[in-house]
């Protein structure tokens, strides 16, 4: 199970990456392997439901066991499946990059981070930087 | 009405088929003709909401009276209809193969089985194997 | 994490207990610690949504970290809290006995079982018998 | 508008208060005045949906413009109103102490904090300590 201390390290490093790179304001959601929120932050200037996009990237990844870059590919190839899966999992599934599974060195799933606010590629880069800072392994779905 | 004994025979045979064939971990949902869950199992290693995909295949089939392979064809040809039907039936309808109607020898509807975890074709093959083992008739929608 | 083999042992023993004791038809839902369905069965003769009651007992227990007998006590003393919690957790929380947390010998939460169909006390007794048969520890909330 | 820096100060001080006082593991949700999540953390050991209870305390407070201690009083005196309001606001309203409005020195609403995990009185005390540490004004609804 992802600890709060690990999640705080991931969050701080993701925010630091975004600050250095000059990203737009981000919402960042970190879920544990149960799909429960562990840590969430919205930077100043994020729009009303930006957090729900971040949550949807993370939740979709945990729900389907796939980084959201893989879900993005499915959405392009088989949109009806992603539509259906979104409904089936309860509505929170955003199939664009930026939802990254968090694994330990053995490959066990600890949780996922979802970031939204800048481009999807930049969102994902901040997620990957955060996970690396905690000594854990990113699974972007690439 | 599908009996629990019949559902258990279907489930065991579907799992045996998957084991022999080396499928990825499956979630398997069996509904009766009312759409009520009769039997459900998730193998070890399935992702958080894999079961909801299996349920959506089975529920969509019972809801529309069509094996999910037929719903897949509709999703490709008239996606707006499947979108609308998904909403109309409450959100649980997954239009890809693997949701198979269970009929008796006279053609009467007893229920449906939905399987998710491997390819859609493999999911469907496990469902068909399970139904055959119970001496019942598969309607995949092909 | 609760294994399917453990869940099958619990289910079989709960059904055997109910059969020996002459209980009415039961719906039995076993969730893992993520709140995901692991195993479910509805005996012949259960009403259309009996399964949802069983699921609500199990889900409420995992959601709140309390056996449903404890939630029953809260419902009697502070009904507004249980009403609010039911909404907050998404609607599936049934605060009567028969939702039992499944723990290992160290006390770690593996999941929960919810049973509905006979009296709440009998439902709970079947759950406890099932968990004991798997060599695991019941937490009824008493 | 509540800033992320203010929310971080509130969160840290609330967690420090809980640590010193020996509270059970808490979930803490901080919303801005729009009801959007600003910051959220769940300590290790919180149950699956404990976060939803914390969110419901904070959301109910912002939704109705009342600290949740006031909503608790309403729930005791006019339960039908709180039931109806819970539905009307979309399901997330938990009418027990621990949902505290955050105001600036002029009385303007900045947001709310909701805490769940220990007794309601202790949850509220941690919230009040957090708000004080940020130099802001608590409105518990007392």
C-alpha cells in the first residue's frame, strides 16, 4: 500500500518539476491501489473541475490496470470500448496521457497519479518525475 | 430461470477453459434472465474494475436481448445508438464480444455470462465453453 | 489481498452452514480490501435485488472499516450519520448485521463478506462460519 | 480565494495537532469557496471511504454556508431537511462536527476543511487548530 510519506514525496517532486519547467497550474491526484484518494493538490489558478480531470486520469488507470497513455490508444482505436468502460467504472476515466501507475521495484501496484493542467505530455512528465523521486517505478502505459 | 447449480457448472468450465488455454486473469459474471447477479468470480490479479467490465458485457446482453458481439457491430455502425442505450439502461453495457446469452434447448432465455480479462475473442470462447459444459445453448450475437 | 481460493472456501462453508441450519435462500457477496467483488452467489429463490442488500452489507463494512453490526448500532443512535455516510460512499451501505470484515491472524484487513436472505443474526452466523472455515478471523462489529 | 500555500499550512497544522493529541488516522479535505478540492490527504490506516466522509463534511459546509456543527443541530431537529438537502446537493453532506468554514479576518468565505477519523469533536479540534495556524478564522457552526 502506498504510504502518505511516499505520496508526499511524489507530489513535491511533481510540483517542483512543473515549477522548473514553467508549466501551467496543475491539479494532481494520487490514489492508492484501492482507488482511494491518498493525496491531492490543486495549484492556484486551476479551473473549477480541473481536479476531476486529474482524478479521472488516476482512477481510470487504477480501474483498468493500465497507464492512461494506453487508454488513450484504445480510445483512438476502439472509442466505443472506452466510452463503455467510462460508464462501467462509474464515470471517472480520462483516456489521455498523465495517468501513471505507481509500482514498486517488484512490479506490485501501489497506486496511481493523475495530473492535469498543461499538455498531456507535460502532465505525464511531471508524474514520472514525481514517482522517480520516491524511488518507485512509473507505468505510463506507453 | 437459471439455477445456481447450472451457473456453477458454467463458471467452473469457463475457468477450466481459461486455465488450459493460458488466459490472463478473468472476471466472470453470470446474470439470470432478470439481470440479477447469480454468480460472479474475479481471479487473482484482476484490476480494480475489471469485474464491472464483465458485468457490463453480461448486463448489456440481457438488457438488449443480444449477445455482445451483435452490440459490437451496432457500436461500429451506429455508435450514437449504443451510447444512448448505455445511458438508457443505467450505464452498464459493454459492446465488445464476451457477453453471451444463455438459452435452453427450446431457445428460452435463461440469463447471460460476461467475461473480461483476455482478448474479447478469448473471453467469449471461455463463455461458450462454460455454457456448453452445462448442456445449454450459447448466443454470442454472431 | 484475499485470494479467490480463500473466498471459495468461505462461500462453500457459509452455504453449507445455511443448508444445515435450514436458512432461507441467501445472497452472498465477498469483496476484497479494495471493495472489489471477489466472489458472489445468489441461491435459487432470492428476490430481484437481494444481492444488492448483501453487497451493501459487505461494501459498507469495507468502506467504513467496521463490521455492519457496529454500523447497525450507529444507525440506531445517530441515524443521520448513517444516512449521510450511505450517500457519501455512493449508496451501497446496509447497516444491519451480516456484513463481516475478514482479517488474517495479524489483524490485517483482507476484505468483507455480506449475506442477506434470512434473519440478520442468521446471515451473520453463516458469514462467521465461512470465515472460520478458511482459517481467518471474523470482525462482525460486535 | 484560498491559496494552496494557505491550505498547506492548515493541513500541516491539523496533522500536527492530531499527532500530538494521539488521534486515530485521519482523512482531511480542504475545499475552496467554489467547493473545488484544494488539498486532500489520508493518513495511513484510514478505511476505504473515510475520505468521502471528510469530503462530505467540508462540502456540506460550503454547500449550505454553515459549519457542520450547525448542520448537526439541524439534523437532530429537522432530519427531513438534512435528508432533502443531502439529495439536493448531490449526496456529499455529512452533518456531524468536523466540517469547518474558513474565513478571513473580514469574515469573507475562503473555503472549508472537513476531517474524519477520530471523534467528531476531535476531528473539529484538529480543523480549528489548522485554520488558526494559517492566521484565518474558523466557523464551526457552533
